[in-house]
């Protein structure tokens, strides 16, 4: 009897994926392919080479998590600390830069190397490494850190790819920047304006997990703002943020809920529906091809996960494998002709 119910469960899911493919043909617009930190499924994250690969394989958008250097320059790196993503520990000349700082977003103290203790020139001598142990490490040490200017240059050369920049850890960086009478948000907006991203129609998004950061920036830029969230979001809160935010971007489990105990899909939620009722577009993160990131329902097939989220009506998908998502959407487009 137990085997019967397992088979039935999978049969129901296979049917839902078939429905997802049909809906894509008739109702659903193509979501944006957002190269999450570049192409980190293939190359180390936040490198010029990783961003260029994302562009070459068909990403519509490339993403940079913004950090601040000692000399107030902007660069792309996921955290304010460096040890896990670079070869900084192997560089003897920098050993005295290890510091302990309080990280407000995590409510913890951390001992590491921090971007605010290095000039941009010094940071650009560091080599990137693959973050995940189970991914290809053949490219460790081959590529440098990317500045915000480097990243924007990749997008501009493509002529069609949009940028997606995040104020990452703004409380941490703004604590450092107080002595310089400026804010991370000010530095970012000034830099974007200098590069011509100054209009509502400019090919750019600004994202943040920090709602105060978004509210502040909404006073100084017409660019579409994106609220990232890993917390439950009520209708009242969506109504509030819709006054200054264009996109809400939840972790994907808020859209298709997976039971962590069984790694099976528990339910499809009404998150997308609710957000769109408040005039918000919906992007979501993060799509990764490895089986450890996929619910068992997908049968180790990331295309099945893509299909379900397209059915749910998302407008953009952050992925570590933009080539894979591009191939899926191209296949669906071809099959729907």
C-alpha cells in the first residue's frame, strides 16, 4: 500500500509538470534569466570571466553584490569578508589584516579578512576560488576579484544585458563609512549615475534584504528597487513596500514549499498571486542544478523545477547555471511554436 501511494504521488507531480509546460505555451511570459553572481556553477563567483560567461550563454541580467573597500571604491563580492572566496589566507603580506567585527545582519562577531581593510588595488590582486566543495575547482586562483566598474563594463559591452546590484550588508558598511560622512547607498547611486543608470527605463535593478536601505535609495533614484526576503511577507507589508519597491524577490521555498524532513513538495503557495495583486513583479532565488538543491519530486531534473516556477508566473529567476535555464526556456519556446 505504501508503494502505491509513492507511485501515485509521483504520477500527480508528473501531471503537474505537463500542465506547467502547457501553461508556458499559452499563458506565461518568459521570465528573466538572472546570472546569480555571474556563472558560479561553472566559474568562481563575482569575476569578470564569470559575468562574461553568463552573458555569452544567454543571461538577460547579471548580478553584483556590492561591497566597499578601504578607499571607498565599490566591488562585487557576496560578503564583507574574504577568506572563503579568495586566496587571501595564502598571501603572507596580508596576514596582519585579520580583524574581528560585528556583523549586524547576522547579529554575530566574525573574525576574517574584510574588504574595508584593503584598498581596491589590493583587493584586485586576490584570486577567486570556488565556494562550494562539490563544484569544479579547476579554476581556483585563475581569476581576480571584479570591481563594480569591471562588472558594469561587461554588461555595457553586451548592449542588451541588464545589471542587478545589491546593497549587501549595508549596516556593516555604513558603520565604517560614518567616519567619511557618506553611506554605501550614496556611493552606489553616484556610481550608477556616472555610468548612465539614472532613469526609470535604464537597464538596471537595485536590490537589498534591508528595507531601510531601499527606502533611503527610493528618494534619490528612479531605478526599480527589489526587496529580497527570506521572511514571511504579509499582504499589509506588500502594500507598504509597493509604494517604493517594484519587485519582491523571495527565496524560492516561499513559492513552492518543500518539506525539509522529506525533501518533497508540500504545496504551491499563493505568494506570486498576492504580490501581483499589489502591483509587484516577482523574482526568486536561487536555482541550482545539483541534486542536493532539488526536491525529490523533480527526479534530479532541474528542467522540471524550472517548469513549475514558470507555471507559477514568476518574472525572473536567479540561477547559478544561466546556460541551463536559457536552454530550458529556448526548448519550451521551440516546442510551443
